[in-house]
C-alpha cells in the first residue's frame, strides 16, 4: 500500500517567529494605509478643479429625490437580503434534520 503525500506540514511549537514578524507587518501595513488616507484627504481638500462637476452632481441629485432615497435605502436592503438568505438556509437545515430524525426512528 502506497503512503499518501503530505499536503501540509505542521511546524513544531515555537518554530515561528511570532512577535517581531507580526509587529513588523502590522506597522508596515498601517504605514501604507496611513499614506493612502492622507493622500485621499489631500486630493479632496485641494481639488478645487472638481467644483463644477460636484456642483452638477449635487444639482442632479437634488432634482432626483428617488435616486437619493434608493441610495440611502440600499444598505438596509442588502442587510435584509442577507438575513433572508440565512433564514432560508436555517429552514432547510432544520427540515433536513427533522427528515433525518424521522427516518432514523424505528417503526
């Protein structure tokens, strides 16, 4: 009988350099996200050239209140859809468990 190839290797306890490596990645990734956040803030703060486009967008949104209502409602609609999906999954799981219990009972 042929032995299976190992699909993973478990390292012994204490073999991974925990603290320094994790803190290093944490600091590097936070520095990158900080630079991106500051760049976005500066880009928006000094973007006076965008005023005509923003004014047009603002006026269009004011003249179409249905669009702004849909934009405000979309996060709630998405959460309701996700909740409905979870409830359907729970109903199917309970029905399958009830069917399995019914089939498992002798008689």
